[in-house]
């Protein structure tokens, strides 16, 4: 015992502090990596959801696109996206565009490890967590334009969108750009990820047109998905992954804040399901599972901008309103003859806008941050840039390579035409 006491006595306060900092760094970094894994699982959720909501003749096609999107997203983000999104704007600057170079130049020694983010995470942990977000916007577009877009045309769009458009708008806030300086607040991406994907999807819907037979002289003809079990599994996987999406966005293993984010995220999702359930019943007089599933997602998207600053009780209201929005938005898009097979524009675009504005209504933000004016500025700026970029890119592809498959190919199904295989024997 005397020897142990002597050893303990000989440990200097500086060594004890360094050991504590190293231990906390390890815990923080581990949580970021776990969160990255959870966000990766969300891509499985998107795949299952979108596969369930399309007809069985197009299942291979939608799964192929989802598999390619994560591959494209990781590689383009490593090549240029990460350094476009985090170009190194000076703090408090009004940066609009910057580029820190190609590749992943790991800072030497401790600069890429414990010193990289004040002990919160390492350089590579930062990259892989953010990379998992990068492909999400293109995944949102994938579902919205499903069942009639050419595979090659979509993959070209996804590559350029993830490599250029998403990182530039992301830099305006998360990269310390001009919207960050203007007080815009978006904790985990209601606008930066979700409504940005929704704006791109809207541009695609306008140029692509609806599926054949969807809108007739006799009215709207429902085109139902082939597997509600797959769709339901997809939503539960997405809800599961959202704990990493929002919880990881704390950017440390802060026990209190991560716990709060888990609670607000879950309650908003649950309330979104209830809101969609009640509203859709009043509209359709039936219990529509697809509306409830999208209502859950709407609640998750809605809380994402302010999961760390919106009180627990208010998070329920944010999710409930998002759920109410879903059936109304789906009906409105159908009346406008904008055919979205999975409801991506309703979930990600409309609820993303709502969630970003909800920060100004319910959020406990610092003075001058997250005001209604600042939130609206961010929504409009990112929405305008993304929509114009996506519309122009889709239009160029349309007039050069073609955007849509032929009527015969659409009728036969993209699985056999594009892939020469079926999802089911």
C-alpha cells in the first residue's frame, strides 16, 4: 500500500490532466465513429423504404442506385467534397466558396488527432462521419424520380450533385461560411441535408414528368408499392440510424446533450406518426400505413435542425406538426401533378423547411442566432442555389443523354431493361 501511495503521489497534475484528456478524446472519438456507423445503416433504411414503395419490376433498379450512391458519395467526398465543405474560412468571415485541395491530407501527429478538434474527434473520424451524410441528399432524389429515370443519367447527376452542390451549400453553415456568420442555425441538417435533397428532387420531378398512367382524365390513379413490410423495415432502420445522425452531430460524447438529442429525436418521430395517422384518416377515411411511415420520417426531419436546442415538450409539437404536414403535402404535390413515388419531397423538402423555421419558434438559441429572419435566409439561399444547380444539371443531361426511359421500357420495368434481372424469381 505504501508503494502504491508513493506512485500515486509521484504523478504530476500535468500528467493526470493529460491522461484524463486522452481518455475523454478516446470516448468522444469512439462516439463519432459509432454515429458514423449508425448513419451508414440509414442507407440500408433508404434502400428498403424505396424498394418497398416501388413496383416489383423496379426493385433491382432502386437498390442498384442506392448501392451506387453510397459508393459515389464516399469517393467524391474523399476526392474533393470534404475540402469544399470545410475549406478553412476564417472564423466570422463571410465566405461563399473555398477549396482546401484534393484528397485527405492528414495533419501530422497530434494535429490530426487530439489537437484536431480540441479533443472531440480526429481528422479521419470527422471525414467518415461527414461522408456518411454526403450521399443522403442524392438518396432523397433517387426515391422521388424512381421508376422512370435512366440509370446512367441519374448516376451522372448524383456524382456531380454530391461532389459539388451539397458541399458548397454545406460550407455556408457547417464550414463556417456566410450563413454561419449571419446566425443561421441547423444542428444536424433539416435544411443542409434534407431540404437540399428535396429541392434537387423537385427539380428532377419537374423535368422528368410523372409515371405513365399516374394522372388521367378521370383523376389521379394510385400506383402502390409492392411491399409494405420492406417499407416499414426501412423506416425503423432510418429511425434507428437517426440516433447517430442527430446524436453524432453533438460532435462529442457530452452525456447531457447526447441524451437530450436522443429524447427530442424519438418524441418528434413518435408525434410525427400520430400527426400523420390522424390527418390522413380525416382526408382518406382509411388507416394509411404509408402516411404513418412518412409521418415518422417527417417528425425526424423536422426535429433535426434543432434537436439540441428545442425543449423536450416542444419537440413533440414540432414532430406533430410535421406529421400533419405529410398528408397535406402529398395531396398538394399530386394535385400539381408532381409524381413522387416515395413522398420524398413531402418528407424532406417540406418538413425540412418546417423544422428549420421551428428553431426560431421553439429553440433556446444564443442571442442573434436562429432568428426567424436568419432561418428564412438560410432556407431561401440554400434552396435557390440547390434548385438552380439541380435543374440546370438535369436539363443538360436531358438534352444530351436523355433523362427518361421510353414508355415501353417503363412498362416492362427497369429491372429487366437496365439490369437483365428480377428482384424475385
